[in-house]
């Protein structure tokens, strides 16, 4: 007896229909999912190939080590690269401790009352606020400091002397620190929400076991909760930092320069730091530019050669982001290995 | 009815050295913990009603009763683990060696070192076996590696786990079997050298062989520790305990010598429960 192979579409209600139509539906859905995955991938490949093609021949050592120039063949990314690095480091220094601290407070300490409930629900809303709004906020709070200082302000001081000839300017003005603080505000909600999720995923039994052994709340958080939540927190931080790195709008608002021919604190090599350590302190209070703004500026130029310069800048931005993510994934992997699940 | 009770009396006889064969009767033993008129509330809901009982030193006290009867809640009042839950309230007294542990001057952290706890679900930390056991002493401030090693070894030996794990002390505790993990948790609780060990259904998630090992361990530990154990399993209560307390709907119905309670319960409700009429 040969097995009947249904060639024509089986009539609905027949056994053949029942046995086959579910499979077709399944195949159809699988195909749809595959199409969405591959189309995303295709866009990425097209982007990388076209950008690399245009950057070819322009992305060289000279491009990485020179400042911007009116002449496309002499323009370089150095100011943006160093500016971006300075800003991201300071952003991390502010946003990670504050973000993780806030998440720990909300999840581990805060009692459930109206105020904490309002804070919890609005954190997610804050994460959705357009970045330009944070730019305006940064401009008012950090760049101008509500006009409290200076000639027309309440306090007639120019700044706080720090170390050597380094001075904290008041208000901060259009400096690295203003940009970093604005970006910190921008990514704080993302970090807090991610860290909260990670803390919530730590089983309560772990906390109870630790407390029952006579650990204080802080010891429990420090030795059990945070190590277990660290990989999840790291993931959130990676995503947030990547976002901050490519962010342009709030920095335009803050007033990051578009044509900069120096690095923050004039630090272009380690030699400068050895010769004048105070430059490290000066750098955060220096004017700056970042890679995305530099790219934005080149794209706007009339000379068509600048399109190639912009493409080279995009490649640098992508590579730096990849390196940053790779580093963070490695750190996350390491912290996961310390947990002996 | 009497035949069922006799079945339990057989179980009660399975161990030497339990309750009746000891010289001291429950009344003559030193009291370790005493509760007076203990009421406990989760928010508006009262979970414990006027519990007054004594827990003898260096003996096993079993708390039995149907689910939701308050036995676990009562256990957790003894080391103030209920404090962690928001909105709970307690009135009455819990005296540990005559000291009110709910007095304002009491340091909860110090109390929990003295009154250790083992949970129903074994909860090894995602660390090595060594770090698991050393956790309690370490957070108490002990840094001396040699002393820590001594404590780890003696705790594991007392928890009858040393021979099984001595060659992989630096491997993850998560790789141990369920029964080994539970004994690890017992060892971890012993490492802070408590006087009292509270156990919340320590064997309910274990296979029969592991359960037997844990029960043997409990029986050995009562030489040095006061043990309070919550269990669903009445045979287990009969096998390991000297004193048994029966809880029902948040009230202490009956407490007494295990053998007496299982063979000749004074209350009708106790009899109904242990003969399987309900719960």
C-alpha cells in the first residue's frame, strides 16, 4: 500500500488538511522571521560596505593623528576621538555609580510608598524623553548654571582654583564636563532601569540565606546581590554608553565646537601628561568636540572630498563602538565567571 | 483508631536515645527559648495567636501542622527573619535564654549568628564550597586564612559532608547534588557557631536517601545544638524530634513529648491530624 501524497490542496476538514495546514503556517512564520533578521543584516552590510568603500584611501594614520582642516586631504579625527574618549570616561564616572546606587536604593532599601512608586514609574518615561531635551536641560543647568555666576549673576566669582593653574570655571560653560553631565542625565534612566531588572532577577532566597547568616543588609548587597546582578547591570551600562557615544543632538545644544584644532587639556600624547600633570585636571574643563559632531560637520561641507572624510570618520566611530562593546562584553563574561553557578 | 496510633508508636521507637530513653524528661530540660503570648500579623491579617511555649536546650523540637498553620511563621520569629517582610507586626515576647530578642537594644545581626537557619530550598551561594562555608565567619570579620580553613573543615565534618567534598573544596557549590547542597547549607549555618539551629522543612525537596542522611545529621547535631524543625512529614517529626508542637490555624493546639503526642494526643484536633483525618 503506497502512502497517499496530497498534491492538490486538501479540502478543509479532511484529515489531510488537519495534518498539513499547521505545518504550512509554521513554515510561513519561520520564513517571515528569517526575512526580518536577514533584511536587518543586509542593511548593516550595505551600510558598512558603502561607508568603507567611500572611506577607502582616506582612512589612514594621518587621518587618525591630525586635527581638522579646511583642506579635506589634511583633515583628521584626532580632536573628535580624544574629545569623545574624555567625555565617555567622565560620563561613565558619573552615571554608573549614581545609576547603580539609585537602582540599589529603589530595589533593596526603599519602602513601597507613593513617592517611590512615582519615581519608579517615571524612570521609564524619562528613558523615552528625546535627547535634545536633555541638551536644553544641560545648557541651562551646566553650561549657564541659571546665570548664577559671572558679571550679571548673584555670585561674582570666575571659578574655583583646583590644582596648579587648573580652575573649575563657574558656570561650566561649553566644556567637556557640561557635555558629560548632560549625557549622564540622558543615560541615567536607562542604567537605572536595567540595573533594577538585574537586581530583581536575583533570587530572594539568596538574600535571605545571607541575612540568616548574620550578614547586614549592606554586606548582603555587596557580597551576594551585586555580584549576581553584575552581568545584567553591565549589559545595561554597555547599551547606555553606546548610545551616549553616538549621541549628537544634546551636544550640539550644549555647544560642542564643530571646528576644533586641539584636544581637551592639549593632551595629544602621554608625554604631555608626564610633563604637565595638571593638564589632566584641565582637560574636563576645556572646550571640545566629539566624533559624531565632527562627522556632521564634514557632511555639511561643500567640497565633495569631505564626504570621504566623513565616511572615514564613520568607520572610526563604528570601530570605537565595536571595541567598547567588545571590552564590556569581555568584562561581563569575566564577572559571570566569578559567579560559580 | 488505636491501630493507627500504634503504627506511629512503631515509628517513634525507631531510634535509640530518643526522648524516653534519656534520663531527663522534657520538663526537666533547660529551656533555651520561651515565647509568651506571641501574636504575629502580616498587615491586618493575624497569622499567630497567643503562642506560649518553651523550647528545650540540646533537643529537637518539631513543629507540625497543615499548610498555612503558622509553623514557618513561628519559626521565623525566633531569629527575626520576619523583620525582612514589610508590614509585619509582633506582640508578645520571645525570650532567648531569658533575653527578649525583640527588645530595642538587640542587634538582629548578632542574634542571627546565634540562631542559625536552614531553608526549605537549599540556597548555596554561587561561589566555591569553601567560600560558601567561610561566608558567615568572613562577614563577621575573620580574615585569617588558617582559621577559616579550620572552620570550613570542622563545619563540613559536623554536617557529614567533608568526606564527599574534601577534594573539590574550591569547586562551585552549585555542582553538588540536592542532598549535598542542603547539608552544605547546614554546614554554612554551623560555621557561625550558633547555639540554635532553625530548619524550615529541610528535607522536603530531597530524595529518601538524602532525607535519611539529613535526619541522621539532625539527630547527631542535637548533642550540641538546640534544633527547631518545621516539617510536613509526621513520620519525620516522629523520627527525629524529642518535643513536638502541633499548630493549627495560627494557634498552638498541643505541645508535648513527641512519643506522647503521637501515641496519646490530648487534643481531638491533634489526633485527627496525625491520623490523617485532615491536612
